[in-house]
């Protein structure tokens, strides 16, 4: 999103990236550290792709401090990067909740590698509900084996399997928070500092009602690749949509925002 705002949107508005202040609202405190990564910084304009990160819980705190209630808001205006889209056109990718892209990648791999259309995924719960796997069988043989490992306990077990060379999976989706991103530590908590399970269930229900659209069938996505990213496999795609692993911790500098 940072590259979209400071690249595509900035060009649309005839602005340089440093003339836009970009705020992300996220369910996760770690996004604050991610925003400081060197590969999310444009040296030419001395501009971060994301200038400030607020958690959803912090937004709630700000509203409380300023005594603002959503019940008092008569109308909310939404705008988008693309013309002709309104709130009712909101779409989401395949996934049971706010999880990552395991379902989309599994279905794509099944089609591309084994010419198999997968409509619905069947998850098998392993040690706990946050460690599940999904497989594809063809001619009596398991040809795809994916896993979802959420929470540090499951992640640690997965890393141990990898170190021992005993990881049987082609793809592993890793999320730090048990229950997925909707259960992020940046979300609103109960008074004792624990996740609000009732609120989480309500958010899952609302999310499930949002229609699914495959990214490759979205005309706006296709237009982005043609007009801005110079094709599907271009160097610009790698620069704008991909990051690389770095073991170095981000170092604060004078450009950092006081979160």
C-alpha cells in the first residue's frame, strides 16, 4: 500500500512522495517497525512509504479522549485510489477470516500445476485450531500439502521441523497472532488486557459477508500492472510489491515519526 500511495497515487495527483503524509491503520503493533524498513524508504525524496502507523486500538483511544462516538457520526465519506468505486464495492480475497493468501495460492497451484479446480478447501486440525493443514490428492498421491501456523508456539514447532529437515509442506502460512490478524494485539482489548472474543466473533462475521473477488479478475488490478508496473514480471513489480528479509533491526533516525 505504501508503494501504491507514494508511487501510483502520487503520480495521479502530480505530487512528489514527500508531499503526501500516509497513515496506516492496522491491527498489529509490528507494522510500526515494518514501516521503518530501509526498503520502504525513497532516498530521492527523503520519504518513507508509510509515514505513520496507528493501531485500531489507538484509534479507539483517540476517539475516547476526544469524546467522539460513531453513533454521532451522521455520514462517513470514503474515497479510493480508483474512480467509480464506493463502499458497497468492497471486496476481499479467498480466506476464512482476515488470514493471508493460503487459499488463493493453493487453488492457483492446484490449477496451474495439476489442472485441478478446487472450489472449497478442507482444513485438517492438527495439534490445535491454530495449526491446520490442507492437501490435494491426485491418483492416490498427495501432490500438494499446505499448512497454516498461527501463534508463536506453532511457529516455533514449525521452525524446529525445518531445522531437522522434517517439514513436509510445500507452503506454510505464518501469522504471529493466534486466530489471525483480526486477533492482533493492536486491536481493542478487554479491561484486563485480553482479546475481546465477542468483538472478534463479530468482526469475523462481518468480514465473512464481504464478497470474494479473485485479484486477476479485477480490472483495476490489471490496469495497475499495465499502466504503472510495466507488466506482470517487470523489475518494477519486484521493487514495488516485494520486500526482502533482513535480520537487522530498524534503526531510529531523525525522520522517524513519534508513534
